[in-house]
């Protein structure tokens, strides 16, 4: 199979990358454009839709993403994190710490570039700019010079068809889970509109903030890795189970997730376990609806601590009401767990196929998804 050498810039419409708008985020509203920031992009290239903000700037429309645009984080620990825009997630204005390249479909299958930017070869290239004590930082010119191996168009199209089919299944499961959780959230608000206040510490058996020297275990496996913005990856290591995960620092501070089963909780999140394990689902929705105060550090970065979490005023109703709520939402969360398990298997399949397809080790005609 003949492989041609290209650069990211040479595959783009205008031959260069563009920086996003330098504006502050504001609370999300339908009257303003949605603002895409580094913190909204997960490591796997999907978006965390739970904490999106808006941008209020007269020049915002000049920075709208268009289909086949791909944006890259250009600084910090997130350097190289990227998101491919196909128009299905809504309209976005991209922020100043992102660099955009508009991929030309006449030169390459745009989604092939997306998948290349998930490969080990890409990650290795990015890692060369983020070694030792050097803080990762890539400008548009450097990023535009990134080498991209280009196989024949038929191979590109086959790679995209195979990997896209897996991601469509993952996306569908995620949409189902989002809908189920919205239903459970609505039920919680209906059943518990106004109940007595207590403190969070009376609900928890233990609250643990992990700081074990590594934020992320080795990838591979089916155990979800939770950070402050949800599931980041999958591993075979376990350091928590059946708990509520709360983001503890920065833009993710206060984000709340439910882990049913084994998981790994990274050190940018706090694990909280209910005193009554049967009430774990209730505690999850309790915290999602509680007012989560934080303190601030450094230049105003928000921080959640165990002490703050213990002192949070929360609403604790009678146990009979809690049991009634759990009986209603448990079937929803069983389906959510099943979908998450399937997604982990699909993601693992994708991650196994990706390097073999990119290297040409596997011919696209040999794969049937």
C-alpha cells in the first residue's frame, strides 16, 4: 500500500491554522453562541456537554466552527487534545486556547485526519513537545507542520467507515443514557421539591480525595477512569467502586458522576460513598441538586475539599421516600450501566483496530463491523 507524506497545513483549506477568540465564558443561554473551550473536550475527542458555556462578544460569529474543522488544545497538560466538528453537536465558537484547521475534503477524507489524531503516532509527536518539566505548548505554525501519512483514498474511506460505525454505537448509547438521567433528575425534583436541610457528612460513610502520584493509570481494560469531567478512558486497575465522583479543582469543580461497579478515580476528583450503599443513587442526585460551595486558590481557581463537601447543606428526606425514588430510578440506572459497559467494549475494539488500520497491518476489506 502506497503511503504519501503530507502535513496538517497542506491538508487544510487555507494552508494554516487559526487561533480562537480571546473572550471570557458566560453562563450558557440560547441567545448566545455556545463556547467551546479546552475543558469541554475529553481525551477521546468527544465533548463534555454537561458544563458548556456561552460567549458574549460582537466578533463571536467570526469564530464559528464549520463541518470538517478540527481544533487542537495548544497549551498546558491538555496540549494536543482535539475535537473534530461535523455539525452534529450544535453550533460552537472556539476559544483562544484552541487552534483550528479546516480540512479540505478534496485532499483527504477529513475524518481520516480525525482518527489519525487519535493514533499512537500522533500522541508520540505531541509528547515530544511536553517532556520533562517543560509545559506543553504548540503554536499554529508548528502544528501545521505535523506529519500525516496519507494512504490511498479507498483505504482512508474504509478506515473511516469502520471506526465511525463503532463511534455511532457509542454515541447512541450515550444519548440514551443522557435521556434516562434527565428523566431520573426530573423525578427527583418532583419528589423532593422542599425537604429539611442537613449536612453532607451525615450522608457519607467516607469521602476520599485521591492523590497517589499518578492522575491516570495505564490504558486498556474495561474499568472506567473518572476525572473531574467524567469518564476519561478505560483501564484494568481499580481504586474505587460504587461511589459518587465529584470534580475537585478548576473548571470541573463540582461536576458530579455516579459510578456503579469498579472504577478508577483520578486525583482531580473526590470519591464519596453513602453510609447506606443502597442509597448511593439517591446521594448522587442529592449532590447534583445541592448548592456546592468552593474556595479559591491561586488566581481564583475554584477548589473542592473534603471539609467543604462535608459541610454542604443538603436535603435529606425520610427513608421511605428515598426507597420509593430508588425503586423508580434503579431500572434506568441498570440500563445506563449496561450501556456504559458496552461503550467500554466498543472503545476497546476501536483502540485495538486503530493502530492496525493506520499502519496498514489490517486491510479494511478484512473487517466487518
